[in-house]
């Protein structure tokens, strides 16, 4: 994907990786140089900077690597995935606007919409993630943003991204014919499939958001986010990030650069292990439905096969009681505790690192507004880089308990 090219420092001291820039104040030789930097920063030149929040040599190198992996015309860095989501919403929506948000979105995204955007006068409407072309009927004259997440959080619905972006583009074209110069922006949380497993800009998205905390960092030791945008939305995204004071520091930027050297191998290895476990779980008597879009039996498999280049290491399954009935909360908590105690699966939030993780559905919270979750109790797994047979041995033992 182009992001593993050697990053040689400029000058006589050449190394495979950039030096870490710990920078707040940037010094200039003259007022003319300062003015040139101000103009370059305003024009979006990533190598122009007037202060550490705008860019540093380390963060600029990181931006180039990220763009090669995700696509887009430019990217704004931020201190977490939620911060990157916030930039996208604030850049696209304002008071009086209507936004459409997938009902299967990440919990903190819903918190942002319900607690912050609603208080700022933005009308938030949740929609069925499987709506596809039907999204056109929900677009109003005041709709400014359609937010997607595919696969969806915890329940892994695959959205028809190209159908939704086509509907947004048609609505935008109709507005312009009527003399209204306001686009219906499409944005997606692409964390599950970044980098490279889904290319949102090739499917017509205007903005893609990625929690760099996950696979890009890959070692469970940093927090960062990225808001990618096409050329039309990039000025608004950068301006919003600047006004909100969003940035990341040199140490974390360096760690993401280091993670980027192996991210392709890690995400694919994690994906292979997860799919292996998903197949094995599908035949276990204590497992109901396995929610993994790469499985041919999954309702979203055809869309996944059409749009995705592979799968990452995160999926879920319905736990059953020993008699085949739906599992109780006590069953779920007992299974989770047993699995975590065996040693290969940690019990904790996040995912995308080298380590395998387990999270009960009630722990992460399955929240729906359009169609309440009617399935059984869920267990979410992230497959790390441990030997898959060792992971499966722990799963079998925990299921037998």
C-alpha cells in the first residue's frame, strides 16, 4: 500500500525512521519567513507550520504514511478515535441541520450525537444500517451528513456504502440544480478495516475516520485518531481540528509510524486467526449465531465480499446455555471470567493490538433506536497474534465450564 517506504531524515544524519519532534514553539529567522509559514499553513501545506499543534516533522511524516494506507486528499490528527469522530461531525453539521446516523454505531459516537450535537441544535436521526438505497427517503432539505460504520459495532452489520454515497450524491446534485450549494456529506468509521481492507474514498465517501489506537498503533500503548477527507471537505476538516485544538504528540506519532511498518502483516494475521476461530465456533454446541461478515452464512457476506479486501480480527458470537437455550447474563459473565483466567484473552476495552481480548455484550453496551437487538447474549472477541490453536484451547475450556 505504499506506506512502508523508508522514511529518511533530511540532512547528513540519515535513519530509517524520523526523529521525534517535541515541539510547541516554532522559531523563524524573519517576519517574512513567519508570514510565509502562516500562508502555507492556511493553504494546507503539511510542511508549513507556525506551532506544534499544526504540524511537526514527525506528525507530517505520519500523515504521509496514513494517506498512503487509507486514501483521501489529507488528514487531521487527533488525540483519540472519539476526537477524530468529533472533528468529522463538527466539520459537516451546524445548528439547525439534520444528520443521519447508523443505528449500529459505536457507543461514544451515539453519546456525541445525543449529548453534544443535540444540545448544539443538530437534529440527529438514527437509521437501520441495512437500509441501503432506502436512505434516500430519509434525506431532508436540512440533511448535512450521513454517518456510517461498517461493520457495525458489536453486531457487525455490513452497510451498502456505495448505495448510500450514491443517494447522498444524487441529493447534492438536486440541491445544486435548485441553486442550493450545500452538500450531503457522507462519512464512515472505518476503524475495523483500516488500513487497506476497505477503501472508503473509492466507494464515494467524503470523510473516513480511523482510531489509530487500534491496528495502526497495534501495541496497546497509545491513543490517537485520524480524520481523512477528500479535497472538497479537507479545508473544513482541517479548520475544525485547528479550532478545537486537536493534535497528537511526537512520541505517539513516532509509535504509530513504527506500527505502520508491520500493520499490513498484523491486521491480516489477526484476521486469519479470527476467521479460523469463527469457523470453529460455528460448529460448537454452546454457540448460536457467529457474527463475522467473512463467513458465507453471515447476512452481510455478499456486501463484504464485494467491498472488502479482507477481514480484521474482531467479531462476536451468541453464547448458549449448556442445554441449548439462550444464555443468561450469569452464563456470559461466567464464560468471560473463565476465558480471561486461562491467560490468552484479556478482559478489557479496545482491540487491534497484539493481544487477544474478550468483552461481553452487556459490558460494551448494545444500544439501538430503530430496531432493538433481538438476538441472544453476545461475546465479542479480538484475535491477537498468539498461536490460534492456543486461543482455541482456551475457548474450548471456557465453553466447557
